[in-house]
């Protein structure tokens, strides 16, 4: 064996020894959620490429500062007559930074009488909460608000 | 149909007339595990277990259905409005990502 070859092999061995423990660490690291989705891809998947418009009709009610990220109350109400021809088709609640940007999709019908939905969501950190509303005429409306989270609640 | 979980349907106000729009909330005791958290003692990943879909059916007619993802809180609450349209019953069905399926019914009795 030549001296040059010997150093090459030594190098590869050093790389392997460096990589193997890193890999075993990777098995122990933070796992990736089963449904990983970006905020932009989530919006595109819902709207199908259309750009949602900002509107005063959509009212998103969340606390500006949430002490506990595990329980953040969110209320979305839309100003709509909810008749057979003009009603809110769907309300989507999205977050900005969680591994899955989609929280819940609610599909309403005129039998609801009032376009409103409220629930409680988990937030991993300070981020924007967004309500994306689909009307029966195919329009998309959007409203968002930033929520400050002091203790993360994901996981 | 699997083992029943504690769940509740609340209607506000309690006394309602025919044709009135009332607030309906459905609560269920469910862990809503994201599949990313760890057990504090054993340090093992808690497998994902979250509600997939919820359906509100009133007298055989679907009012609202929802697609749910993991980022809802533990023991989730779903609140919407509903128009009362005669006597009958409201059924809420929910499904799990592990295939668990349950339902809860409440009688609707408009007065006056």
C-alpha cells in the first residue's frame, strides 16, 4: 500500500465514524409529522391557484397573547345571509408555522342559518392564524391575525 | 362502532322555538396526539391518534361536515349554528385516523 492510498482510506474511515453516530442520533431526533404541509401549498391546495381577497366580512377572533399554546381559542364568523343562493361554502383555519399548516376545514350548508365556527387549536410558537373562507359564488376571502405564544403547545 | 368516548352535545339557548337559529357545540374527550410528542417517562414517541372527520346530521340531512388535522387541541370542541326545523334528532359522527368511529345523538324538541 502506498502512503497516498493509506491516507485516502483513513479519510473515508474518519467520515464513516463521523456519520454513523449522527445517523443513530437522527433516529432519536424530533420526528416529522405525518402530514407535513407548507402554508403556501395549503392555500394553493384549497383555492386551486386563485388569490384570496382580504375582506372585512370575515371576522377572526383570537387572543393576541396566548399563554398556553396548547389551547388557543379561535372563532371565525362571516357576514353572510346564508340563503340557498348566497351562502358560505367552507371555512378553513390555517396556521403559519406548525408542521401541518391546515387545522380544520368546515363545510357549511344553508341549513346552518349563521356562518360561524369556533374551536381550540394548538400552536407551536408565535405565528399567524388565518381564516380562509370560500363563498358559494367561488370567491375566496381571507383574514389573519398574529398570536403571540409564550409556551409552545405542539407535541 | 368502537368503545364509546365521553362526548356531549350542547344547545344554546336550552329552550328554543321552531325556526330559531341556535348554537350547537360538540365536545369529545380525545387525546388528539400529533405523532410528534414524546412520553415524558419512557421517552418514546406517542403514536398519532387524532380525529379525522366530524359530521353533523339533523333528521337524516347533513348540515355540516369537517375535515380535521392534527393541530386541534386535546378534547376538542366544535361549535356552529343550526336552524331548528321541526322535531327530530341531531346525530354527530366522528372518525379517527386509526379507524375508531363513534356517534352521539340528541333529541330536538322545539317548544312554543
